[in-house]
């Protein structure tokens, strides 16, 4: 598929948003910034468009997609909201929270979006550019991270083009993503029980998932890979290790010299991209406190450090 498209880089102004909307309505793919990472958007109601997401990313078909919506009213057309889901949506939408809910009959979504499951993952993003694109198209947009499956998520248009240039029609350049870490994914079970399928920027008091069924993105054991051996400690740092620092440990790329976890989250993928592009053969990462957003950072680091052959699948 490489070389099939002359990928356009669009400015995040009205003309760029109009062009992105035109491509999306026609069944094409556009990488769009959100407050978390860049998403590879396609209209979620069109089977051929959704199939192109899987093709461009090299994504396994059993891994469902997140559907981005412009409003809670639109979301209710695709899923059944109980009182708990309504409460969480009211508190955290628009924002970096994805809700996995029972699929509504006659929802109109392409079957591949849900990967054959009876649930659907929904999010109302906060980023003004993504919201403008949703408004311009009037469509639900499936939008996993805009990168090749299993590899480092993109937080800039440059990151997108590094793996998807000539594989998609356009990238809408809205600068660097503010949060830099994918959304929290929470499944609403019976009796309003909340189960965290993927930790992220929204911190919820809920059960952690222990199940083996893939219900949402980011649940693979191996994911976000920089393509090099990676250690989550500094016990035996070699001279040719690329060191990702935190706090007093500066390294080759620092997540946050001040030890700020929010800054570390926003810089995580930028540092992983820098490590992947460096000539150093291995990566070592300074310890990150497992508190607050640090839980989500450590989740991504563990998956990035897991060799692909120790996972049953990709992203």
C-alpha cells in the first residue's frame, strides 16, 4: 500500500478543516489532533472506510476502534447509557475518557468498528480541531492512534508522517497534543460497576481489568513499541543506552526535569520517538512514581518494553 497516496499536510484553519471534512465524507483517512494523541479518522458508518483504517495501520481485525462523537445525544444513538454512564459522561465529556457500553440495536455503525463485540467504545473529544472536524462532517468518526499498529503513538503531525506518509490522504496539523497519553477507557458493567480497561488522564475509582477479552484499544501486552530492547530501570546503564530521564535523572531525553507527572505524560511519546530514531541500540527508563497519571505512564512503558513475540497480537 506504500506510495498509494500523496498525503496532504493541512493547516488547522477553516480551509484545512473543510478539506479534512471533504476527505472524510468521501471515505478517506485523515489524521486529526485530539487532546490525547493524533487519531486516524474515518467515518464510522462506512464499512469500506473503516476497513481502510485497519489496512493503513496493519491493525488486527479483532481489536475494536473508539468512535468519536460530537455530543452526548449522538452517543446515545450508538449505545445504551445507564445512570452510571450518564454520570461519567456529564462529569468528563468532552475530555479524555472513553466509555465502553452495550451496543444499541440499529446503531448504523460499520460492524468492524466493534470487532464483532456487543459493546462499543465512545468518546467525546475536547480538542477544538477534532470537534470542528466532527461538526463539519456531522458523522461519528472512528479514530485509533494515527500510527502503524503496535508502535509509538503520535503526538505531532511529524510523528504521524513518520509511519503513515503515503498511506493516508491527509494529516491535519494542529501542533503538539496537550495530554500526550491516550484516553482512559472505562467499561460500564451490570449494576453500574466501572471497570478500567486502560488507565489514562482521567482518574476513576474503579476495578482494574483482569479479563483476557480485547474490548478496547491499548490492551495488548506488547504495544507502543520503539523497536529496540527497553528496560524500566537504571540498574545497569551501558554507555550506548538511550536513557529516558525523569526528575533528577536527566538522560538523553527527560520526561520532566521537575518531576511533574502531567508533563511526563505529555512528553512520553516524544521521548520514545527520539529513542527509536537514535543510533543507540537500547533504551533505559528512569523510575516513574506509580501514582496519579503515573499509573498510566507506567502502563504504557510496560507494554512498550514487552517484546512483540511475548504478546498474542498487535495494537
